[in-house]
C-alpha cells in the first residue's frame, strides 16, 4: 500500500517540475521513476512503523494521519 499516489504527487508538485526533477526524457519515464520512488518510500515508512504498529497503516478517512505520513 502506498501512502501517496502519483496523482497526489503531481497535484502537489506539478508535472513539469516532476519531469525536471526526475532527469528523465519523457513524462512516461518520469512517472515510472516516481512510482518506484513512492513504493520505496512506503516501504521505508513501513519498516520504521512496523516496530511499533501493524502496517501498512490505514489512512482511509483520516486526513491528519495521511498528511503526517
């Protein structure tokens, strides 16, 4: 389970900026790059939280929790 989606990242950052940040040549390559990064980030979050909580954390309906992660 990802704690953030590619669409949320695009909305917060903007597609043009994401393309520049990724260093990729096309938006398709950039999307693939950031999808992998979001998955890796979710895994890292889970690795820290699993010491104390059941993971993945269900953020459905809890805007403040989702924002904190």
